[in-house]
């Protein structure tokens, strides 16, 4: 337990640095020394290591503090290590060192993640603090990656609304930073999450955002796949009107109408409009659908016509047959079946008018 004893000594030094002392003419808390005692910061040296006034001492040995957080973790005291990281983050935030504070909160969350102290709830709380600090420091990419980790954590907890908000925050961060190459990956994860969560009405909006990014990058072939994915989503929701509209939306994209995706999408929509189950099954055998995003491809395999149990011929026969009474029902149930009104006889009409 030598590491634990050293960690406690560093905690005591940090608390001493934070306490003003008129005896030593220290009238304000020394947050810098405290933050170095709480957690590792190799980019800084101990204040006592520099005796000169030049700011650079090439010949002097840099002194790195053995800090409490790393010592506690080495000793297996995870709860104490988390507390030390959080206190390090607080002191760095007081020094307006947003990036250092974000790193400290991120380390605290990493210890809590999984089976650590506090579990996923404590990890999410610390990561939210880290995200705010990283955004203040202008580190958008680091913040977005942490937001995606937070979104995965919330999805694991079953918090669909929280995960959805986290994905939208990550997209907003990359949009503000104008990093389209990262946006595509985030959109793919977001669309997959929406499909897995059953938020089919929200997925086309996310696909539209992805298509805008792909158009800016000039990736026309990927636009084809996203347009076909929208068709699959609308047909899954039994909305053939919007599915047909989705086929016409990429009209300005070069080569869309001659692409394999446009052809397969048009055939599939026509089969749904004609209630042709055999044609639906034939079109779905096309390999074009297997190249879509994993969640969309799985959804495509589940496409079925509404209230369809047999072939097209059976559907037509069912449409031509009169309405039948429920199985096992008596004559009274048969009498309750509404009948079509008979056409009026002209002689009866004339008699009524007289």
C-alpha cells in the first residue's frame, strides 16, 4: 500500500496549497500546485523546479509530481482515484485551463465506466463536464468523440431520448467545425441508432442531412444508396406516396435515374402500389439492397405487403369474393353483414311521387 500512502500525502499537499495562510504571506489558493498534486500533468513542472526568471531552464531537470489520482489507481483504490481526478478538473477549471480540466473529467469517467465506482451514471456525469470543457477549449473533434461515447452509453442504458440528443450534439459540433469527413461517420451511426430504436419517422430526416454532406463531397454513388434507404424506410411504414417522392428527390444528382439503385427502388415501389407480392420478392433478391447500411438492409429483408398472406392471385380472389361472416358465427351474424343497396325500380319511384 505504499502507492496509497503516497497518494494520501499528495492529497494533503493539495489541500494545503488550497488554503490561504497569512503566516506564509499566501492570501489566495494555489490552484496550480493543487492541480499538479491531484493528477498527472507532464507538460508542467513543479513551481519549485524553476528558480530563474528566463522561463526556460534547459540545463535543469524537470520535476514531475507523483500525483494522487494515478497513485490511487495503481493501488486499486478506484473511488479515491475518481475523486482525485474530479478535484484536479475543478482546480484546472478555476485556472481557466479548460483543456486540462476536460482531460481530468474524461479520466474520471473512464474509471467509472463499466463496473467502476458509480457505474454508467457517474461516467456520464463526468463525461458531460469534460465535453463542456473541450468545447470551451475549441477542441471540437475530441468533444464530439466523447459525445458519441456518451450516446452509446445512453443507448446501452435504454435512454433513447438521451442518446438521440447526444448524436444531434455531435452532428452540431462537426457542422460548426466544418469537418465533413467526420460528419459522414456520425450520420451513419445516428441513422443506425434510429432504425434500431424504431424511430423510423426520424430516420429520413437524418438521411437528408447525410445526403447534403455527400453532395458537398461529390460522392454521388453514396447518395444513390442513401436515396434507396429512404425508399425502404417509407415502404416499411407503408407510405408508398412518400416512397415515390423519394425516388424523384435526387433528380439533380448526376446519373441517378440510370443507376441500379433508382431502378430497384422504382420496381419495388411499383410492386407495392400494385399489391404484387411475387414482384416484391423478386425485386428484394437484388444484391443492391445488401449494399445498404446494415440496419437498413435488415429492414429491407422484412418488407411485406400490408395484410398479405399469399400470392397475387389469392389477393385478387379475396378482393373479388364477398365479405364472409366470422368462422363459427350463426345466422344472426350473417344477417349483420352489410348488404349493398339494390338499384331503385323506376316504377316504384313514379308511384312514390304520385
